[in-house]
């Protein structure tokens, strides 16, 4: 399976030019129905949340028309006491998976990966060829989503060097010593080192072995940033997180296991759940209003919270102050396409249920519910915003309870603006394909 790990390390670089105009691609698709997928069946989506120049074939695969580096994010929620096992393919080559199962409730799962695509390359989402998948979804409970964005087009020229990587784990990983995850030793130290000052986004995900725990932490240099935790009895727990950070040249970012805690990650050549990806959104600019670093934010919850109005107190980044720690709202500084990521962990005696809103219009959700256990949830969306639009998270029920502590930040909300120049198709509720 030589190609399976072609995605594992990508450093995509272009240099030059003082002025350039980016033409970009971004989409988010959702599924509003319960779905039963038989062995190897391709997952299709029936709602367009956002579509900027994205094309799909008759089977529902994304088709690249603009070569470049793309980010893909896919999420789903298994029906009660059912399984979700979904795989992402580039053309016919397996890339990575998500898996979720608990006998005590609903299992959420998600993953992210960066891929370089040439013209006519396809990306598709399919159920595992040996197992059935049962997904939960309704019109106002959309958990199954597929988001793709063109981060760095091949035909765009930049006055700086681009930096990106995406790595995965193709074997089991166990430790109780707080070891750094080295992801197949592609990055020998397990640490990403920033080549320049700038605004970077990082995603990491993983799956615990059966009846074991996943507890990962992201560090910048020696400083704790945030965490991902999951455990379920007689099942496999999925967890992940995202953060946007401002790094100086030479800063290092890495994923490690929690100190003095047994962590057991699942991995195999054809089952890659543990991934770590990063991308330079823009060089850090102190005198330009045009940089994407000026329109990004990343916040987290450093204390327990029960209620409906999610307001995050830990600020990782907030260029131009567009996220309000008073209202919990992000307000768009200028019109364009923005990409949002949100993650959460429940307390052991409660459920989590978070909805993403754009100007009070429902977009999609995460849910975590497993009796007497800690439950995780994640989702994402690319949205077309007009200057002054607000985007925020709201907890669905007053009884929803979220876990947080100063050194255990699981609940996060992040967003950034894409450079786009083309006409958008947004919010079309019709069938996408199939």
C-alpha cells in the first residue's frame, strides 16, 4: 500500500511576485437524513451549505479543476448504538478514516487532511468495504458534513514561501510517559518547526484502541495549548481538536500524550485515524490590512460550563479583535469566505450539543452523548459572510455540560478568512448530487 501514505508529508512551496489575485475553491456539504450505507457505498450529501467553484461528478466525488493544496474535513454521527466507519479516497487510493462506536449512546467521529491535487483528481467519502454504517441526521440536526478548501493554488504566486504538512499514523501507539507522537517518523522528532513568523492553523485527530483512552495535547515549544480526549467502555473513542496560533520563526508545535496517563492509539496500514496537519495561513503582518492573519481567531474553554450561551475565555489568537469574549460572537471584518472549526468534550454525567449559527441561521451541529462517559464532538463549515455578519456557537439545551480546566482545554472555536475572488453559491437547500 505504497501510495496510502503519499499524503503523510507535504511541503508545498512557491516564491515570488509582488501582486497576485487568488482564485479559490471552497465548499461545505451536509446530510439532513438518516443514512444506512452498505459495504463500500459512497456517501452522498443532500444540502449545499456553501459552494465556491467546487465541482462534483455523478457519484458525488469532488473533482479538482484547480491544482493546488487542499484541506478536507469530514465528520459524522453514528445512530444510537450503531457504527460509523468512513474512509476518504484520493482517486482510488485510500488516505485516512474515521470510526466511532459506543454501546451507550451516539458516537461522533471526524478527521482532517491536506492533499495536493492535480487537475481532474477526485476526492470521495465511502463507507468501509467490510462493514455497514448507520448515520444520524435531520433538517435541524446536521452532523454529517464534508468541507473542502483550496489553501494554496499552484497558479498563484506569493512574496513568501508557503508551509504545509499532513502526517498520519499507520500503526498502534502506546505510552504512559507523555511521549511525542512521531507519526511514522516522517518528522523524525515529531515536531513541526516554523520557518517564518506567521499565522498557522493546526488540526489533530485520533482513535483509541478498544476500551482504551486517547488523551493528546498540542504544545507550542514547551507551552500547553489544548487537548483531545476520548474513552468509551467496550468501544472505540474518537477525539480531535484545532487551533490557530501566531508563531515566530523557529517555534515548534507538536502532539504528545498526557503525562502519567496510559494512551493507546489505533493505527494500521489501511486504517489511519491519527493525523496531524498544519498550514501557514499568512505571514505575520503588522502593517497590512490585507493579510489573512488579520482575519482569524481561535479560542477555548478553560473551565466547566453548563448552559446555552457558549463564551470562550482562553484566547489563542484574535487578530483585530473580531471575536468578542463578552458576546461569544465572531464578526466578519470584510466580506468573503470564512472557514470555522468547533470541538467539545462533555462532563461524564452529561451530554454536549452545539449548533453553529450564521446571523441566527442554523448551519450544522456536533453532538456527544454516552451514558456515564465523556463524549466528544466536532464539526466544521465554510461560510460566505458579508462584512458585519456574525457567527457563533450555541448549546442546544440548558442541561448540556462542557468540560474545561486551565490545563485541559477541549472545547474550542476557530475561524479564518480565505482569499477569494469568484462568485459564490451559498445556502442552496437542493440536492447536490445522486
